[in-house]
C-alpha cells in the first residue's frame, strides 16, 4: 500500500503473508505484530493496526518516562502475587497452612481486581471496595482482616523489590474491619480432670477414631500446652522420662510456627505416669502418636476429631472443645501453680507456650476460673475435685464406662472423688 496516500501512518509496516496483508509496528528496535483482541496473528485490518500501534507507543513512552524519573515498571497483580507466594515458600518462614491461606486470599483479590490490574493502580477506594465485596459474601471481620493482611504483605514485598513506589501500600491507610475477639474456649481444672478421665475410659465406636492413644493424646495436650500440630509432630525421642522434659523442635515431618516455638517444657508427674505406661506397653514407632491409615507411618491427621469425640461423651457439643481449647486450659492451670513456693511468672508460662514473652498470656491465653487449685505441678486428677464436681457431672463417667464395659472402674473413680 502506498504510504504517500496517507493510508499507512509512519511506524506501521505491511507484509504480504500467504496472500493476506498483515500489519506490524516498529517500537524502538523491535518489529512487533499488531494483534487484534482475541487473535494470535498480526491483524489484516488497518484501522485495528492503527489503534493497536497507538496503544503500544503510549505504553513505550510511559516506560521511558518511568525510567527517566526512576519510577517502578508496572506489574500485574496475578503474576506478582504468584511470584510473591513462591518467594515466601522458599524463605520457609511460615507454615504450609499459612501459605495456603495466603494463596486463597490473593486468588480472591485477583478475581476482584482483575489478573492484569497493575499493583500501582490499586488504591484505597479499590481496597475498600474489595472489603465490602468480602463482607457481602458473608465473611466475618476477622476473616476479612486476614485477607487484607495477605494483600498488604504483597505490597510490602513489592516496595522492597521496587515494583511500586517506596511507601505505597493502600491497605495500610484504608479503614479495615475491627477484630471482634471473644474469650476462647477453655476448661477449669475440675472440668479438665473430668475430660481426661473420660478420655481414659473412652473407647471409640467409629473406626475413624480408633486410635490406641486417645487418653495419651488428650493428656499431652492438657499437660504440655503444645499447639495442635506440635503435639502430633512429637517424636518418641522428644519425651525424656529421665530428664522429665518434653521438647518441641522442628524436624523433617513438622515445622514450628516461630523461632521461639523451639522449647523444652516440664514433663509433669501425671503425664510422666501416662506416657511411661504408654511407651512401655505400646511402643510406637518414630512418632509419638503415629498414623498408619496409608500403610506407612505418618502424622496423625484431624486430632481435633478425637478430642471432640471424648468431649461429647461428657456433654459438650461438637466443636465446643478442641486441641486449641486444651492449650488455653494448660495456660490457665499453669498460672495457678507455684514455682519455688511463689506464683509462677507469666513470662515462664509464655515461654512454655512457645511465645517470646508474656504479652499473649495476659491478653489471650490467661483465664480466670471458679476453681482455685494451687500446687507445684500442673495436674488434672478427678479425685481432687469432689467438691466442685457435682454428682451429675461425675455420673457421666459411669455412662462413658457403661458404653465401653468399664463400669466397675468408673464406680471406683467416682468413689475416690466423693
């Protein structure tokens, strides 16, 4: 086609390919095919070619201006979020569960903002609109906060890598939902003793819960304060009957949450009795509480179901008592113990929980109950709480034992508690 006729603007070239005239544009030193939306090859329409070339030239000019003024080059949300998650996994500073949650949150952000949305164009009104959309989906304030925190973490990395301007983080300045935190579920010492005794008498009616260590598992939760995954990841070597300690440490089967999670806690006398018999009568393999559902030794999955099943036997509703509840219970009971004759320091309790100090003990994990049980050790013995446990609460043990053909043993326990 004749350029003199004015039909082909400067910078656009026509090429005859297979009998069809297709258009290309010159961008710097590159020849770029001018492709229409939804097509893969250079367009045969001059009008489309002119429009596509104009967009490419404008993008090239923006890139040159960004370089001239030291501004970051644009990057799409989807591509950068994917790269961010890969780098976060490589750093190995968060758990797989946390990483999966971040991925879910960012996938929802990509759906809302658009995969190609440039990070630098996501502003405060856009984030506010996303928060409103999440609320319309029925998500609670705490869940929404986790979503925006995942996005904020992405912007922090983008700042560090120069993909957005230093200090640009619309999440940090938008109005976020306030967290509504109620008191977590936990058990008073007498109720914890009732739960532990029920676990001793408990025999599963479903093969899913048919593990030979329900009693020992519940006791370890109650008497160490370990996180759910920390307890199921314990190895036999982590329990020292001689030194009377339990060590939570990272290994190939399980990471720890933070660097302060690597710790050694006391093996209290009651737990020493329970685990001592367990290790002598049913020596496990490498893991203290292994699962062989797949044929090989693996970590126990869904331990909360075992705890819930035991709790239901003594009248709790499904989901009311979880392994996390027992972690709170340990903290409340530990705060009542004595250390060298004086009340134990909250800092000591915080370190036993795997925290860096006592802030979370005071704000979250410490609870004030109705039962005062001062002792030198954490223990949950049902016979010590005859006064606080009513007859109807003790009677549930007879029902548990009756369902498991242990009624004589339950009667003995009830008599000791009277």
